């Protein structure tokens, strides 16, 4: 036991080290600013996501303030927990020390996890609850301890408060369990107690959704129209091959759930994974939606590789090295461990039209501080009376989140936006005399205000195109009643 604990400890230390280096670089990403803003408006739901991420953000702010590494620490800890659970699944599936080592190596070799476990986003906690659910199911199959079903209910309920995609996991597992001892679990009272526990945990968010006309459906409809419908049916499949060595382990792990005698009793998990994969493929889901099943399959692959080569362990280490070593070169693409100038040189990027084209995640970490400083400059140019009756009006939730979160140190006024959950928080109740408007073009601003003054236009070498040539206006004398205008935008919050 001491040896496998030591193995897990070393793997976890490496994971923490790499992630913590990446956590301190660049700046807050657009979505992180939204989630931190949600923490300032705590509720049982939000337009784009369930409430758990706002709770995590609230805890992060309470303990660390608006600190980049402090806020991202919670995603890193969730990522480390996923790695540990992967190793524990390997042990629970019958693996010994080498299987535990391999399962951890496979997890460390999977580059998308570095990105997922850096940013304060629901995805890492979604992955955590999928992985925890699979681990609990393995333990239940091994022991038939009914109390584990209650833990499964809690895990699933928290998963529903994290990201609604866990509904696909629930669907797959419920189907897979039909093959567990001829669906015996469906005759188990504790199983239904687990379901009730899940529903009780989810109930506050469900009530919130119903009170707000189920914005989740509107969000999904917009996501489908704006992103998913444009994906080819093959994009989801081909995307899995972007990490070829780890995907080989995924295929091996799934294969052995169906054909191997020693894993026969875990076949319901293989069936569940198959249903999950097929469902996500049919709905043209984004590639990363299926990544939460990977730790389970890494664990099963590790167990069978250890068993196959137990008489010749050099092959086990060779497989681990072949899987992990090539991934080292790509780690800077997953988490920003390199200073930006070094990263640009590492990728061989060239400036074009005044910009360097980074990946969208990295590009979305730049430009916010400059925006906030420019907003502060515009704000301090106002008279004291106008400052007391001023709002910042942003064109998107990134700009609004930057003003609300990063603007705290500048004591900026309330930031509003019709984008996403910011629309819920409205234009405020103050008797606004002046609006500082960021991100809208001149014509849009002129449609709303009589008096407009362009005070600056912002550019940034690394920011996304949307956040380049960003105008800031000081506006007065609205042509329309702002509250009435605000209510008319309910159907356009996802544009």
C-alpha cells in the first residue's frame, strides 16, 4: 500500500507543479471573468451554467482575492483529484503498482486536460464528478455496499449543479446498468434513494430554471445554431485522434471491458461509455464533451497492459514512455507555462496586421487590463456628480466581467451588458446620468444616445480580433428608456 501511495503522490506532485506554473501566467480568460462576476451575484442558477462554478469562484475570491494563481488553484485541485481517482480506479479494477503508475502517466500525457485544469470553468468539475461517479460504481460492483449508492447520488447531484452535460453520463449509466446482473440494481431500494438524493440536490437549480423560463434550452438552442450545427459528423470522431497515443489507450481500455474475462463484471461500464460516445456523436457535440470518460478507460487499459506484460515489465515502462514523452513538447499549448515572448518563439508565430494570432483560449487572456485602465481614465475625467451617477456598458460579458472584477482595484462603477447572465443583473437602479460604453460601434451608440464622445480606441497584439480596435465612448442623454430597452433584449442575450 505504501508503494502505490508513493506512486500516486509523485504523479500528483508533477501535475500540481506543471499546473501551478501555468496558472500564474498571462491573465484571466474571458469565461473566468464571467464566472467571477457570477460570484458577485450568487443565485441558484445562471443563463449559461448551473450555480456550482459561481460558488467555487466565491470561495476563491474569499480566500485569495482577485488573484490569478489563487483563483485557478481550485481547477488544479480538481484536476489532481481526477488523476488520483484514475489511479484508484486502476487499483479497484485489479491493477497493482505498475497499473497505477501507467494510469497516472496516461492522464498526465493527455494534453487537453492541462487546458481544462487551468481555467476556472465548469468543465474540470464536470470531469471530476463523471470520474468520481465511475469510481463509485466500480467500488459498488466490487463490494455491493448499498451505501455507496448514496454517495453516487450526491456525486451526480453535484454534477448537475456543475454542467448539464452530466445528463448524458446519467443516460449512459442507466442504460449500462441494465446489463449488471440482469438489471438487479433496478430492484434495489437504495438505488432509488440515490436518485431521490440527486433530484433533491438539483431541485433548487431546477426551480430557478422554471422561474426564468428555462434559459438552459435557449442557451442550448443558440449553441447548436451558432456552433454545433456547423460541425461535421466526423469532427467529433477526428478530434479524438488529435492526441493519438492517449486515444489508443482509450480504445484499448474500452475494448477490454467487452472481451476480457477478468473485467467481465465491469461490462456495464463499457456499455455506458459506448452509449455516451454514440449520443455525443449523434448530437455533434464538441470534442471535449467526451473527455470525462477517458480516466476510466485509461485505468482499464493500464490494468490490462500490466497483466499482459507482468512477466516482462520493460514493455510496461516502454508503453508509458511512448505515451508520455511526446506529450512533453505540447504541454505549453495546454497550459501557459512559458512567458508570452517565449511561447511565440516556441510556436514560430509571426505578427500580421499588428497582431500575433494565438489560440482562442490564450488570446482571450489578453487585453482586459488595458481596457480597465482606459475605462478608469474615462471615469476619472468625469465630474464628481457624474461619477456618482455613472454606469459602464459593455458589448460582451468579457468586457463587462473585466470592468466588474479587475475594475475593483480602480473603484469603477457598476458594469452592465446584455450578454448572457449579465442581462439578468440589469441596468441597475441608480439614476444614471452618464454611460461609459465599450465595444459598440458608433452607429449602435448613436441609436441609443444623443450625446456621444469617443475617448479612446484600444488595440492589443495578443488579444482576440473581437477585442482589438475597441472603442470607448462617454455617452449622455439616452433617446430611449433604458429599462424598456433592456427588457426588449431578452431573446438576444446569446448573440
